[in-house]
C-alpha cells in the first residue's frame, strides 16, 4: 500500500494557502537566524522582500535578501508600509535558507530592536512540504 | 473546570451568541451573503490575518496552525495518475500554476489567504477575489451553462437556491489548474464541481464541495467541510501578481540545476 501512503502524504502536506511552493526554493531543514541592519525594503506583490547588511565576527559585511508575505497580508497582520520595517532598523530575522546556497532566505519572524516580534512570512513547508 | 467557573463561561458564550446580529435577508427572502469574507476555515483566517488577530476576530474558531496541514483524506485517484503526482511532488511542486500567477480554479480560489467580496443581487451572485483579481458572475435566475463554453481556468458557474443554501454547479474547466485540496492534485477537463454555500450565522458561511472527474478519479467525493469568515471593515486591495514575481525567474534558475530541489529517492 505504498502508493496509498504516498497519496495520503501528498494530500495532507499542502494546505492551499500559498502562492507557490515554499519547498521549491527554500529548505525547511536549514533554519537560520541573522541580525543585521535593514538596507532596503521592497513592498511589492506578490511577495515582499527586504535586505539586511549582516556583519560577521571579522567585521565583514554581507548582504542577505529575505522573502516574506504579500503586502496585503502584512497589512492585515498589523504591518504599516515604511513604518514597521525601515531602512536603518537593526533587526533579527528567523528564516529558512534558499536551496541554491545564495544569501537568500524565506523569513518567518522578525525581532525588532526593542524585542517586539512580528510575523513576516509563512511557516516552512507551506505549499508542498520540505 | 469547576462548576463555579463553568457557569459564567457558558453564560458568556451564550451571551456572545445572542449579541450576534441575525443573518441579513434580501428583499426576496434569501440569506444575503453580500460582504467581505475570508475562506479557508480557521486555518485560512489565521494564515491571512495572523493567529492572534484571528483569535480576536473569531474566538469560536480557534485558529489552527497553518502550514504543514494534516488530516486530509486521500482523493480517489485512478492508478495511472499516481506516477504523475509523484513526479510533481518530487519536483517539490515547482510546477504549481499559481506560482506563475495563473488563476487557481475552483474550489482552490476559495481558500487562498486573501479576501473575497460577495455581491448578491436578485438574479446573480458575484464573487470578487483579491487573489489574482479573479471574478465569478453566477446566475441564480434559472440560466443554464451556455452551450459554447470554452474550457477555462475558473470554469463556468451557474447557481440555484435550495432553501437557504446557494448551490453552484461549475463545469467547463481546462486541465491547467491544480485542485488545491492538497498538493499536486491534478484534474482533467472533465472536472465537475458542486459548491454549497450556507450563511449559517452572521459571520459564517459554511462551504461544502463535491468533486467528480471520471478521467482521473475512481469515484466522486466531498472535500473536508470548510467555512468563510465575515471580515467587517475589510476592503479588497490590488494583488497584481506578475509585475514583481521573482519566483518565476528563480524557478527557471533552479530548473537548470535540478539537484538543488529534486527530492532524493525514497
């Protein structure tokens, strides 16, 4: 009954809430937490992206790009454009890395400088498992 | 919980129910479903507006954790479809048409995490979906499906009332969408969907879906019952999906190096 098991797994794995498969681009087994300074916010459909300048222990600065929810969903969760996340903010982002190994990740939660946490993207596995 | 605590809790719940306005009616006595709604049940609401917001908006609909899902029943696919489903899953659903901003079909459109505006008139019920700006104009005055249907992503819908329930018959689909009752759920152009919408109280429309497709399924079936939640104060916003859709470009890059995303053999 391997076929049945497989089918059940397919049908249970993916609520239809996602615009596209998380698992196609990102690896749910590669969580990453990065602290940095916001350098750019792209408040665009179908998904928001933002960039962090992350300084490593040797003082080298690397740019990381993060994907997030659609702006329409962010607004309904309490975000405000140009207010909630601004260039120059120091934040800590929990995310999952892209499969291609680039400095790209799918964000889930942002911790602001004052410790306040806000959701920024869907949980891993959305739309296709890991 | 002790009796001392239970009684106030019961009173509180029943008072909340009593304070809820009645289901609005149209001039001809039908339940009026006009308004802005969020589909996908409790999980859909939690996903669309955040779990805390969902709990505040609908304490009766304890928001489930959206994401990994679970509990769905397997659809009765014919054997020849299974290898195709496996291949799509092995490709981590990168082929999902919604990733390319294509209309997602029925019933999947109902559970997308963006709101739906329903405009109900005497002869039609009009659904306006924020998701990909889809719309459906559903006649309820006895009109039948046209005899010149071109197969389409959203199909052709006609409705009628059975008591307080709006029953919508949808046919004339192409085979380019995924059903979205879970995973890479393929269907053919023989797909036939019957939706049942019932506004059971002021802020809830129950949503039940019957599916048949003799080319891919061994039998007809019903998807898990779901509901839409009223979203007072909400408005539809633009959701232009193509202009900044970086996923398509990244998908193309990934496809050049399949080892990055293809699942290892099981």
